[in-house]
C-alpha cells in the first residue's frame, strides 16, 4: 500500500489549479496550492461546483483528508495543439518537482 502525501490530477483547459473539494480543507492544502501556482504561473482557484463530485482529486481529499489538486494545463480547444507542449511542460515542471519533495 502507498502512503501518498498529495495527489495531482491533470486536465486541459484554463491554466488554473483547483485545490479544494466542498468544505474539505486538508492541512496545508491552500499553502501548497499557492506554491504550485507560483511555480507554474497558473491561477489557484476554487473548484467550480459543477466540476466537483466526479474527480479523483475530490475522492482523494474526501477519503484521506490530504491535499489534492486538479491542474488545468494549457488553454484553447481540445485536443490542445502540440505547439503548446513546450509551454505546458515549462509551466508544469515546477509543480511536479515541488510535489515530489513535499
């Protein structure tokens, strides 16, 4: 069994990071989210109500009371064009490194 400290779920659209689920606010989740937003240049945002209840992040937060984040990488029409790859990679490498060392 794994003892994950946090979870990242990647989606595309918006260059935002969703960090909470309903009234669940695991310890340090806001502060970690702010660090991830700073590292990526993405906006730390509250999860829209219509986006809740269906995601891995939400399940993880609710069941483990640990931080979870949905990273909305890129912007535009899906599927995102390959021309965005370098920008998305550069925006997200800091998120991946920070998440690995927390």
